[in-house]
């Protein structure tokens, strides 16, 4: 378990899965040959064979006033997912949360950076054949732009399943708050628009006692994109927009004391953005 302290705020990483390889469909440009020059990524983010190491995890943001879960991974028992390993899962994820000191009943807010499959799965769980909210005591926050985009689209078959089993049930239960993309969740936590990966994608900014952190969401999937901001994910709705977002965010973060916590970064999951020639690297 990784944990970070930002002023009065604690951020804890709860892992659902971490793996090397099998992720090239997300970043097809990141071949072993292409990532070989970036020695700083070994061994944590890239294996000696040049395979990307990536993680799917949730981040619990514990503030003095509210406990926030940022993104909810893949979930159990889900079907209709593109990757076979994402279907019909049976992981003790809620038990891991409880072991870390965060039982499901203690979550006050669930903040979805966007509504892709691996960020909303534990919004719901299967009970007596029905999808019910996993965190019934929590408010589920989603950017209005993001919700309306996926609610209206029917072309992406996987997203139709995702919306039906992981988003609509919490909305129908009256637990969803549709918010603007610069919404403030509490004194220490606010949203930052980082569009491109999806139309309503947001990152999560934490500020407390002069210290700052940023939970990325998927405007960056892997640290190799610090070195190559032009490597857009195959899952990006707008690859030119996601590239522009990365370039802007990296420029603003570089050489600052802002702790960057990657939503898909393997351990060590957080670090500081440093300039490296004309591009950047993550200093952990």
C-alpha cells in the first residue's frame, strides 16, 4: 500500500490489478524499441524487456471534512468488456479497502475523473441479480459534460454496457451530482479540466497547508508520455486534444513542488515532473 501526505490530506492507493505487457493496445507507439532510450523508467515503469508496467487502482483522498474515492477501477462480475481479463472478475477489492482502513461505508464521495470502464466499475456491485450502489452513503460526482456525452452515445458497445451497469444504477438511485469541470469538492480538493481523453475529463487537485498534489486521471496513462507527450492513447476520443492537454499540463507542472499521482502508474505511483531536454521525466 502506498500513501502520501499533502498537508492535512492523506492519499492512499488501493490496487485492483498491476501488470506488465498486455497494455500496448492503450499506447501502441510505446514499443520496446521506442521506450529503450528512457532508462529512468526502468525497472518500475518498464521491464528490462521493454514491456510497459501499468496499474489499475483507486485513490482514497482523506481530508479533514470528507473522505473521497477517486475512480473505482473495473469492478466484479461485469460483462461486455473489450479485454477478456476485465470480464467476470472476482477480486477482494472491498476487503483490501477495509484492510487499509477505508471500509465502503466510510466513503463520503466518489469522484469519477471520467466514465471509462476502468474508472467506474466499483460504482456498483451485483446483488441478487441487480446492480446496486457499492457506496450507498456516498454522493457520486461526475462532470456534467462527461455524463451527457456517454448518456447519449450508442456507437461504442463497451461503453453502452459500462453506462448501463456502472453509471445508470447510481444515477437512478439519486446518488449522482453532475458538476462543472472546475468544481470544488471541499476546502482542499478541486477539479481541473484536462479534456481530450474524453470530452469531460477532469483531474483532481489537492492543496493543503502550502502543499499541492494532482491526481492525473487519464490525461496521461504511463510515465513514457512525459518523454513523449505526442504519444496519444488509442482510447482518447480526441488525440490532438489529449496531446495539447499533456503539453500544457507538463509545462505548468515542470520544476514545481506539485506531487503528481498517476492514476495508472505502477509503484512508485507519484513523483515530480522534471525537464529532460525538450521533454520531461518523472522524478520519484
